[in-house]
């Protein structure tokens, strides 16, 4: 045991080679309705199952902390600079102690703040940027809108890369790029350079938007995931609320370029934290290049059957040779050495070309297929509900700045930034108490339905159980707060009234965001990062649109009618989603179980 493993409280057994390659057996079953269980507690929980739902509920709580993690040998650990990470990689991330899990969750949430912070930190300084770079405010706004668009698109590829290269490699490489593009943004000499660098910066930092939820799903079991996801979500939600405060203070004291240098420093700090405290958590998967090599070998062998100049190797032999396997045995069971066959130059070129075309397709084209997940009703309902709430959030952010910086309020830039604090308090309250509440609802629903896995005696948790009274509270509180804020701001009521509304807006919207994100990871247990990437793709496109149209709509119809309209849309669609999930949730989930798209 190494010194750092002792320091962080691991009590571990030496890892064997077989353990290093068996994470899949410690993972959930293939179906989305399967149970995430701990084998060491089978007997205990079977006894609990025989004694009634109450004891079963108690026994269903996490026991990962009591298990002994199996540490992966240092030379076999995955990810960039894996040997310097103070938290070692283990064969089954569920076995990390709670202290380690919360440490990882904290640093992932810290990294998740980078992208939304970058989008909002320049809001108080837009006029200064326009004056310094000799352009119009409308064009300057594009640096924010295109940044949001990059946050929508880039996660599709980050998610795909993470499923192949691992989470840690994506985190470290993307934040190196984030720091680089941040430096170039800070020294931009014209608006075109600033917009391009901001787009690249937003795309780099958006990696956490896709990969972060997957990391949370990697280390937390279903029965604890609601609270963990709520804490994680504080990062991307508090970013746009804290950033205007920091941005306003920096812009007034040091100029708008200081906001970009702040992002550079923040990105560097996050990179250091990830480097030393975030091990690889993704289960071991097949190598894309190796898989492409095998597929190319099959294609070449099939073509060789029609080529009289080709060798006599069969397709099975070529595939076995490409995969480093033994040649198929004869009927007598005697293993034979694969005979060496001469390959023509044309076949060699064909195999190499096919291999790299397959690699390129899987890395750059296949990620676009994530959008096709919207054809599944359960995914569409969850994503669309979260998207509407997220678009309203960015309309509200624009409204706060536009309304309270002018008459009758006329607050200074720094004071306007402070008005985003009530939302943050609402997010924190909902994250701390809402996640635990949702987890208790999951246990209650499973016990009420007597859903017990006969093999382990553990309660079975279903994704649709997360849409219960918590969802109804969010569906009512969130639109009501929008109406409250809209009309008090429209009528120039004392500033405290709309700020109280914003607190309840934060509570209601956070219940929706955390619920939607967690449900996506459970509907798609083997494609968690893809589900998060899809959610980010859709919601950030709508938030980009909301940021662009908010100001013209406020000028045209006012805050009152704008937020009343948004409230009606949110309430109607929210109720529709909750009703549909309660009525048809089981049918929709079973239609997804076993589908090849989720394999």
C-alpha cells in the first residue's frame, strides 16, 4: 500500500490482474430497471426482505463504505498523469468511501462551474468591450450567444470521447484548452478574435457538462444518486449567478480583460485539482482502434474471398490474428498455429484505410446519433421539461440586468450582480434538502410496490419514481415564481419582492434540473454521459435563443406578460410530463430496456 493510499483512508487488498479487468461485473445489470447491489450484503438484506418493507428500506441503504476497495496497480491505472493522482483508481468505484465520493463530487462540481461562469462573467462588461474593441453592443452580445451555442454542440463529442478515452483524460485535456483559449481571449485585439476564442473556450469547458453527470453515476448508486446529483448541479447553476458579481467588480476596477484572466486562473486551479484528486471512474471498455482493426480485418477477409491473388486465410483466421487470438481449433480440438499468408499491397492499404475510416466515424460522426435518443418518449419528456426551465433561467438572468440597471431602480453594476444571490440561495436549499427528499421517495415507492430483487433482497428503484410529489412541487412553484417576479418587476415594486420570488424560482427550478439529470442517467445506465450531453445540447440551444430574444421581448411586452407567458408554458408542459410519466412511465421504460441503442 502506498503512502497516499494510507493518507486517504483506504484499507485495501492487493489487486490482481483479474480484478483489474472485471469492473463490468460490479456494475448494474443491462436493463434500466435493474438493481445496483453489493454482493457482500446479500445475506443481510435477504433477512431484511423477510422481515418486512421497513427493515428492507433500512437494509437498502448504501453499504459501499463497508466494502474493501480493490486498488488498480499504479502501472495499470488509466488516464493522463494517472500516476500522480492521490486518489487511486479502484476496480469498482461504488466501493469508494463516502468521504472519497464527496471529494470527487465536489471537484467535479467545481469544474462544472467553469462553462457557465465564462458565459456570464462578461455580462456586466459588454458595454466596456464594445467601446474598447470599437464595435456595437449587438455584435458584442454574439460573444455570449455563440459561447452558449458552443456549450450546446461540443458536449456531443466530449461525451463520445469520454466513453472511449475515459473521464480523466477528457477533463485534463479540455481544461488545458480552456486555459489556452482564455489567454487568447484576454489579449484579443478585435471583436472577431474575441468571439472565435470565446467559442473555443466555451466548447472546451463544456466537457464537464457532458462528462460530469457520468462521473456522478459512476461512483454513486441509484439510491444515493439524487442527493449527489443535486450537489453536482450546484456548479453549473451557481456559475451564472456568481459570475456577474465577480465580473462587475473586476470590470469596474481592472477592466473587462481581467474577467478573462480570472477564467484562466480558475481553469488552471481546476486542472490542478482534477490532476491530483480525480481518478478514472469509467468502467473498462473496448478500445475503439482495436475494434476498428477487427472490423477492418473482417472486411478485408471478405474481399479476399473473391480475390484469386489473395492468401487462403479465412475471415475467422484474419479476425483472430487482428485481435491477438488463437486460430480456431480443428474438430480434434488440437490448437494449430495460424499459417503465415502473404497480403497484397492493395489489401494492406484497404485494411488500413478501412480501420481509420471506422475510427473517424465512431469518433466524429457517431456522436451526432445522440440526438436520435429523443425518439424515445421518456427521454423526450425529461429533456424537454428541463429545457423549458433552463431557457426561462437565462431569460430571467437577462431581465435582472436589464430591469434593475434602469429606472425606477437604477442600481450600479456591482449591485445588480448582487441581485443574483437569491437564486443561488434557492438552488442551494433545493440541492441540500431536495436530493435527499427524492432519494427517500425512491425508497418509499419501491417498498410500497414490494419491488425486491429475489437474488439479493435489495429494493428495486425505477427512474419514473423520481417524478412524484417533488415534481408537482417544482411544476407549481417554478411558474408561480415567474409570475410573481414578472409583475413585481414590471410595476417597480420594492426590490425585495422580486428577489423573494427569485429565491422560490431557484428552489422550483433546481428540483426540476436535478430530477431530470438523474432520471437520464438511470434511463440510460450504460450511456449516462450521452444522456447528459443530449440534455445539455438541447437546453443550451434554447438558452442561447432565450438570451438573444429576452431583451427585445422585454422592450416589446414588458416583464409581466413575458414571464406570465413563460409560466403558462412551463406549467402546462410540466403537468403533461408528470402525468405521462406516471401513466405510461413503465411502458416507456420497458420499451427502452434491451434496445440496441442503449447497449
